[in-house]
């Protein structure tokens, strides 16, 4: 596409910072850069018409790690490392709430429940026995006991009769969250261009040459915030991980309230008003789900339907309204990658499925690298 003199002059010249990706990390990065450098010219490039990755396609869990996940992490990491991991998630959610305000993203604290399959007796018992230990470890983060046993009050079937609940976990409307962030960023004077795919870049002396599918331009600094799509641009330990999701039509007298992790967190569900959002199943085909394709597969969608029918809503008729996929960024380690790649290029990626919890913080830290 040939741009005019006016278009280049107005939008693509004298750019101080270019951010690739307009999800939770990219927009928070733009906000913090604007606070640090009020007169800077900041450009955000987004390959989708709307944010393409996971920021508006996720389940909207403001979560900090289920008890089985924390116990699994304690086998691989020191207690202090696990404490810092959970603290980062807690701090990230508080920063998100501070930036946007609870009302603007429909923040609701109904608790998060880990639900254990009937066959997982040993895991369930181990988690129950370790509630006190985990609460003690995480007391500096939550300021109180986070985990407690909870009876099966929502009448799920095929599960252990007690959930383990974190009373601090909450849920948000991710569409409202990103809309509020976009409004805030644009109000601050940041330019966002959609449907522009960055194809390549070169860190030259004193600037970065950027090639997109529409035009080429120069920027002083380039910040990559594309998480699950990062491997298309940079060589770091981050791979795409597709998450398939569905949502039901409204269900009369729906009693389910809160966020739920099932089968060691490979499945997750929640209420959205009087609907159920349900996603997961990546463990059925790990290799196949290492993709940036936003399609759905019969294997996983059939399993979601089956669990929904027989475990979550066993005696309740329902219809599926929509199905979609989002792309997360995973790697061999859980900690995010926030680093300078070269003199003028940095990245904030590998959110490990915890984008809502840590995205605001990663964006801020990425802006502080500059």
C-alpha cells in the first residue's frame, strides 16, 4: 500500500516508541510510557481488527493459582519463588483495578473454586491436607487465609464432594476491560492502528526499521507485546497455546456463581450473569494446540460439551450460543520474559495463561526497561 506524504508525516514519522500488540500488556506499556515521557510519540500496531491474542478471548479469571497448581509449583521451585509468583499475580490484579476501576470491567469477587474429578482421590486428599501449609506460605500476599474447603453446593456430578476455594479470586468482563484501556490510552494521545501485521524488524544504529504488511517505517524503540504470537517475531522461549472456549445461551435460575478450575486446571468455567462460559481441553492434544490458528477442533469441543452435560450441568437443559479460541503464550518456565533483546528492541511475553492477573504489571515493567 502506498501512503501519501500526509499519512507518513502524521502517523509514521518521528516515532519514539512503537508497541506491537494492543492487548493488556501492550496497552499498559503505552500508558506507563506516556506517564514517563508525556511528550513522546507512541504508536501501537495491532494485527487484528480487535486485539487478536487472548486479552478479549479469555475467560476473565482474576486468579492467583489453584491449590494443586501451587503444590505442583512447590515441587519445582523454592517457597520464596512460589510466594513471589503469587505476589506478582496479586499485585497485577490490584494495578489493573487501580488503572481501570472495578465498575468499568464488572469486577466481581465470588471466589475461585478448584473442583476435583472423582478419580483424583489422592490429589484431592493431598490438597486438603496442605491447605494450612499453603495458607501460611501465602499469608504475606493475601493478608489472611485464602484457601478453604467448600461443600459441593452447586451440585456438580462425578467429582469429589468438596471443592477447595480461594475466597480472593474474582471475575471480570474482559471486553469491558480492554475497551476501558483503549479509551484511556487514546485519551492520553497514543495512536493505535489496527489490521496492521508486523512482519519483520531490524535494529539499525539509532533506530529500528519496521516492515508491516501495509507499509515500512522507522521508530526509535520497538516493544514486542504479542505474547502467544511472539515466536513469529522474536526467538525466545515462548510458544503459542490455543485455548478453546464456549458459552451457553442464558439458563433459567442458574445458581452457579464464581470461577472454577477442573481436572488440575485443564478445564475452567464460570458464570457470566445467567450463562456458563467453559473452556480448556488443551491436555487432549498438547501438540495440536501449539498453534496460532483461531479455529476449533471436534475433539476438544465434543469433550467440552460432554463435561458440561454430565458434570457441570447434569440436570439442566442448555444450548451452546458461541464457540471461539484464544492464543496464550507458554514456555518451559512460568515466569514471564521481560527483557531487552537488542539495543532498541524489548519484549514482554510468556504470560502462561495468567494475562488478567499479570498483564498490567508486565506492561509496566516493559515500559520501565526503556
